[in-house]
C-alpha cells in the first residue's frame, strides 16, 4: 500500500541538480521517468503473455502435434522455417541490384531524385518534430495555449502509416519467401519504439542540434553492440573516427553559454534520454542485421517490425486511456492534426527512399546523403527556431561531420580492396 507513494515521492530526487521547466511539472504524468515506466508496464502486459504462449507451444511440441485452422498462424508466429539463407554471409542488407545499361543522364536523375526525396522527407520530419514537441497549440492573446505531451501517440501515428505503406507494397509486389518466426520481429520493434519515444521526449530538454549530434555519435554504441550481439571486429580507422566523433560532440555540449534560452539548455534528463535513444537504436540495428540472415527484403522487415510496433503502442495507449485524450487534442487543434499526419507521411516516405537509394547506389552514397541531411537539419533548426551555436560548438560540429565523411571514404576504400581478396578470404564486418 505504501510502496507506490514512496516511489512517486522519490522520483524528483533522481533528477536533482537540473532545472525542469515549470510546464513539465504540472503533474506526475508529465515527468518522463514516470511515463517511461508506465509505457514499459503497458508493453510488458503484451510481451509477458506472448512469451508464455511461445514457451507453451514449444514445450508442447506443437509443430508436430498441432492441428486445426490456427496451426498455420501459430507455426508462422512461433516456429517459422528455421532454414536461413546461405547467400547472406555477412548478415547485412541484400546486395543491391547492379544497374543495367543506362545513360549517364538517367543515373544522375535517379541520384538527384533519391537525394531530394531523402532531404525533403527527413528535413521536414525534423522541423515538424521540433515544432510538435516544443511549441504550443491554440495560443491567443488571452490564452497561452497548450503543448502536446504524449510522445507515444506520435510513435503510434508513425508506425501505423509505415505498417500500411509496407503492407500495401508487399501485397502489390513479389516478395521473397523467408522463414523467420514472426515473434523475432518483436525484439527490434520494442527497442525501436523505446528509441523513438526517447527521441521525441528528449526535445523537451535539449535543443534539436544537440539531438542531431547525438544521433551522429551513435556509431560508438553501435560498435559496442556489434561486439556484444554479433561478435563483430572493427578496423583501426573505425575506432579513430569514433573517437573523433566523441571529441566533436563533447566540444559542442561544453560550449553552452550561460545566457542561452531555456529550450537550448542541455539538462541531465535530456542527456539520459539521448543515451536511451542511442542504446535502444543500436540494439535495433544489430538485431535487424541478425534477422537479415533469413531470406527477406527490407520492406518485409519494415512490415514485420511495424506490425508489433502498432500492437505495442495501441495496447499501451488504450490501457492508459491516452489514445482518446490524444484524439481529443487532435480534434481541438486542427494544426496539430496536420502536423502529426505530415510527420507520419514523411517518416514512411523516408523509409521507402532509404530502401530505394541503397538498392540503386549502395550504402556509401546513402550515408553521404544522410550525413549532409544532418548538417542541413542543424542549420535549418537554427534559422527557424533561433538556436545559437558558439565558435567552439561550430568547431565541434565540423569535427563530427569530418569524422563521418572520413568513415565513408575509408569504408569505400576497404570495400574496393576486399573485392581483390582471394575467394577464401572474407573482409572484416563493418558498422
């Protein structure tokens, strides 16, 4: 009886030493750590029964003894076909299709189309993300307006549209048959939901440029997760560029001026949320990398992950009663409705552009485009929302992007060298 009040009373002490804006302290429901545990409890209410069912079917040897109309569904969700593809030796994305004979102008047009699509999708997504999480809706001369606070609803909106787009694409195009049990998508889905939630929630405490640089530095935990999850090994230049990224991010974070606006002050909560985003996102990419050892397409991966993402988020929102409240907020503010829908459209279209770009031009070209997008996102955010960057902070940003381009260059050189290796040799796996 006394445990819950004691736990609630102890939560503010965990954020001691930081200044939380008064707008974020209106109720316990607005405190990010409380919301995180509530969301996690909602996911657990789905994960735990699912885990028990999977163990039950496996112990019962349902694959050999099961019968009835439910057998194909249970077999696909729990057992699948454990035969993995022998063609994907490195567990990465399927090799891109080599372009057939085509004019230079056509290839240039495709490259411009991919670059423009990626930039438009993700730059718009970044601007809207900051607008939704940091500004009020319905403000008038007498009414200050209200902020939208439920990050999980935005994650749900993104995932439901991505699920729909991926499902339609799979239904309209021929996709390879694969044997991955459906439940294995749930691991990547859960970590993907938590990383997205941390990403949205962090904008309440840190500036958008800080968040972008934190994303750029995620190569470090990705390498650590690769060591732990996939037992990968890395070359010296990968460690060097990871260290340069760390130095650049540190320079930017330490360049805070005391007179900066409250929205651009990096707080302890913001750092914790960014760390959560990076850790969860690193696990997602490595787990998906392992799933690609089954013969599947990227769109099938997108569909499978988003199926569970929709299930987890809508279940948690319904349990909390937050789904109806978010819908009411959307009904009160038509501008928010437009922003939320456009945010989801940009996210889904961006994922399709990612698959198309990698398929047509490879991962190196895609990485260059997305690195440039991060630099443009920082510039655009500073212009629209008035963030200030000091000289030291600007040097830190330059160091980070120099390290990212160095990684792209070194990786392309290593790829060319690996093509010259004897058939028995295999190159070291890269992040």
